[in-house]
C-alpha cells in the first residue's frame, strides 16, 4: 500500500494514525509512504511503515526521475 502525502510537515505527521490503523487492519501488508522532501522525519519509528520515499519537489521534468523508485514490490 502506498500512502501519498506531498504537502507539509504537519500533514505528514497526521499520517501516523493512518499507518497505525492500516497496520492493525492489514498486519501483513507492506506499507510505504511518498512524502515531500524534508517531512519524512514525521514518520520515524511509526509502526507499520516499511519504506518512506521523499518527493523532491523539483521541476516537473525532473520529478519523472523519481518514477523508477516507485516500483511495485521493490
């Protein structure tokens, strides 16, 4: 499951209860987050979060370079 939040630190912080609920409901699911660069610290030690990917917030043509990091099952 990929949870996307490309907003601000406070928005990313509000994902903690979302991940806790998802982890409780689907304990064997892989839970990943796609967040704005600089906000991943809000998910440090959050139960159930497997991997956090930071969205660089660059020019749109440069953001395409992020796509290989969003592979399924990777």
